[in-house]
């Protein structure tokens, strides 16, 4: 069964695409991401972009800070993978680090011995604002074509060593 609760850094390749044509990749980005699985039943997953990956970096840098955060809720769990549904609204009483990005799509978390990897495919459309000096994103369910804050993306990321990581005990079978 996949790892239960954790906070780890992952080296991510983010292929940005058009909202209306998710298969039309516009550009790839290499970023550090902070991935967290948490909740009473380890049913929540977040992925936060943190910083650009420098070519010489193999390990995640010490000072990673969550920036843009997507949120998923557990759909199913198998022996070596867990599937999460990305959400447009945070569940009541749940807060995330960084700025919440409403999204639709899925996250597939894979766990092999000593190796976590994630594949996320989805898209988001939101309005951008500020409240109490913090960025806020609100879901726009039907964006106009070519809207500035609407895009699709494909993320592939693998766990990398990081001094800030944390692993809870594995779930019992």
C-alpha cells in the first residue's frame, strides 16, 4: 500500500498546455514541488510549486517555500498507487500552504520501495485577486477562450532528497 502521511520535495516537469486543447503543449517548466499527503485517513494530497530547478541541483534546496498549491481528495487506493481527484474548492476547515489554485483533473501517486512519483493532469481557470495582502484565486467554471488565467498542464515528478521531508508511519494492511 502507498505511503500514508508525508511531506516531500519532488523534481517536477510541468508541461503547460492550452485550456481548450490540453494535448497542445506550449512549454515545459522544471520546478521543485512540495508534495504532501495528510488528513485523518491520509485522504488529502497537495502539490505546491516552489522554485525553479537549477541544472546542477540533484537534491532539493533547504529553503523551499510553497507558492501555488493544487489540492486532491482520495478516489481509490491500490497496492502501489493512489488516485486523487483535484478540487475546485477546498473542503471546509482545510487550509493549504501557498496560494490555493482551483483545478480539475487527477493525480496518480505511485509508491515503489524507496521511491515516490506522481503524475498529475488537469487544468484550471480562475480569477486573480488580493485579500488582506494575500493572493486569492477563485474558480471560473466556464472561462472565455484564451482567458489569461486558464491553462491545462501535465506534471511528472519524482521524489528527491530534502532536509525538510517528513514521513509518517505506513498504514497497516
